[in-house]
């Protein structure tokens, strides 16, 4: 099993809750560097990471930002 890391690319984001797979950042870098959308992506990525950090399991409140994974029951959270 591989160890998860703090996010470094496309900019450093240190969190005690959000981590990335070691191969994710390299794949993301390969896609972004030549896409022409790097700056736009970074702004949106930063915004969504901050939202996740702040709202954690209440991220379902911003459904247009996060997709429901295939073969899952979707978001199943009880309101507290």
C-alpha cells in the first residue's frame, strides 16, 4: 500500500484531512502543463480544496462542484 501525501502540485496545500495519491500529482502535471487551462484550473482547485477543508462531510451542499462516484450510493450524510 502506498503512502498518501500532502498536496504539492499545482500549488502546495497542507491539510490534516486532504491527501493525494503519490502518482496523482505527476499525472495531473502531465495533463495541465500543456493544456492552456493551468491558471484557471489552479484557481478552481484551490477554491474547492478550501471548501472541502472547511465543510468536510457537508461538501454535498455544493453538488455542482463534486461528482458522485460511480457504483456508490452517492452522498449519504445525516444532518447534525
